[in-house]
C-alpha cells in the first residue's frame, strides 16, 4: 500500500493561519497564498550516482555544453577544484558554440559560500553580491571575460552571517531541463547523486530562481514558448560504467510531484531556541511523510542532528514502521557542533538507546494491552549504517570517502530528492530545496540503482532484526 498522496494534507497545512503568519517574514514566500501552485508533474529521465566530479563530468557538464539559450547553475559551495576546472572548459566550449552560431547564451552562476573572506566581506543583504568581471579569475577561478565573449555571464553570491547559507543545488538548461545534484562545485570525493528531469517541474525551479537569485532584468525574462516548452530536451549521451558508480535510465513520465522549498532563517544558538523547526514546505512535507508512513522509511543523509527528525522516526518505529538510516561518521564535525551543539555520532547513540528503551517496555507490555491496541503488536525494525569507502584495488580509481547524498524513500512509493540534510542546520537555518516524487515504479528503479552504487560501501552499526 504505502502512504496516501499527502500533497493535499501538506498544502492544507501551509494554508493555516499559523503557517501563513510564520511565512510572512521569509524570503522567498511567493507560494504563501497559493500553496497548490507547488504541485506539478515531472518526467524523470535518469539518475546518476558517483563522486561530485563524476556527476559533473557525466551528467551536468554535457548538458551545459548542449545549451542553446540559457544556463542557470545554483550551488552552495564554490571552490577551486577539478570540478571547477572542468566547468570552466565547458563554459569556454559553450561560448565558442554561441559565437559560431552568431548568438549569445545567457549564463547565471549563483553560490553562497566560497571562502571565509567572501562571507565576512560581502553584504548580508539578500540582494547579494554581483561579482565584477575583473574578479572572476582572481577570486573565483573562472575564465576571464575575454574567453567567454559568446556568453552573457553574471556571477552572484548570497550569504547571511553568521551561518545562513543558501544550500540548494540545481542546474536549469534552456528552461526545458533540470539536473538536481547533491554535490557542489567543489573538491570533495564524496558519494553523490543527481536526478535529470524535464516537464512542468522545470518551471518551479525557474520561478524559485527568479524570486530569490535573479537580478532586476532577469526577473522579467520570459523565453519564447518554443524555448521553454515541456518537450523532452535532446539527449547528451549516456555515461559509461567507468565514468560513474551507477547510471540508471528511468523514463518515468508525468510523475506527480511537489516542489518543496525551505527559506533560510537567521541562525540562533540551538540551546536558546525552540526544537520545533520553521514550518516551511520542505519541513512540513517530510514531517507529514514520516507520520503517514505505513511500511518502511529509508533515509540517506550526510549528518543526523535534527531532534525533531529523530523523534518522528522513533514514533514511526513505535507504530511498526521499519526505519533504515545511512549516514556519515566524522563528517563536518565542527559545523555540527556549532550549528547543533552535538554530533551525528552522539545523536545516533542516543537514538539507539531511546529505541531500545521502547523495546524493553514493549516486551513487558501485558498481552491484553497489545490486543486492545494500547501498544502496537509489532515494533518497527531499526537499521543504522555508516558509510564506509571501499578499499580501492586500482590506485587510479576515485573512491567516495564519505556520503553526501540526501535522499528519502518511503513505502516504496515516495522519493524526496534535494539539498536538505537531516541535521539541525538544514531544518532550522539554511535555505533548502526539495522535490517529492510519487511513483512506485520510479522509486523501485531508484532503489535498485542506489543499492548497486552502495554495494560494499557501508557498515552496519545497529540492526535489531
């Protein structure tokens, strides 16, 4: 069976006076009075698993090089790296293609964090900082404007002190196609994923970009119907198995979807603020999804420090729902301590203790209480795994050393992709973006691809089965 379509329940909650009042002070909040506008469909073409560099080389950069009118690239972290070097080469190729065809291609590069200097020196205004051409090469590692004469290029960064990053990652090609990766333009060899889709959902990403990232003139730009239609964009090639850990063609059409953004909020010390996260579309959707799960929940997240997530997962286990968590050990620990006042390892240990306490109480529950429904007949099975890199037999093989994938699968029917982690920073502070897709066939294909890519890359730290 699986959970019912929860989109109606979520949009209804978004329309309550309490949530509308909380949304008034956030930006963007264009959906506040029209929550059903977040509903859409998506044609999901494929999913790729690999390192960030592999994802960019095999999926994102070929799509950029094939662009005809516009590229919008939004990422959180921007760092000098092999990924940036390859992106630069693709921008040069794109510029050359445009000049050859006598056109100019609009390119918008958006990021939040590149260095301590950048975060301390730029304004915290949500208008952001548009980088002058004279700083492209020296500060950002981009080609000079002389090398990109076929492009109408703008580079913009937005960051709010002290820790409010804009965390989404997505790439829009010609307003026809979206690639939704978990990786940044950065150097880390982490386990990542990327979904490639087209159809009506693309306009959700464009709209979000226009309301938050776009500069004055770009906010009004509307491409012609022939450029922004929902027809499938041209294919850019299929990665070979050598290029990535797993590439899986999905061919899922008209999948019911909900675009679930989460505006940023100013950072507050975790011990001085409420444990309840802001009522954003993403937070409300995930909490509703956990509460409505009937069979199983699978979560893969870099960090796990959100107390509300852990409480909801414990409630699901008490209802008899199986829960599997795959996370990383010792990943960005300083960031966890600063933003959450704790670490993933401590939260995992505490979660296991709370679950075992419940199991002990369940074992001693009188049979009459079980039969009366005062306690569930069956408790959910808890499995927790830490990501563990394989030992590479080939020294030239790039092996992901940590997992940075953000993916939630529920009851074999609903998948939530995007930028949000299951940590306090994502749930309380940073801007996030997600896309929830409802399709048993799609989730089955995603699970098979993920299982193949993750084979031999995790170690079980708890399993009560």
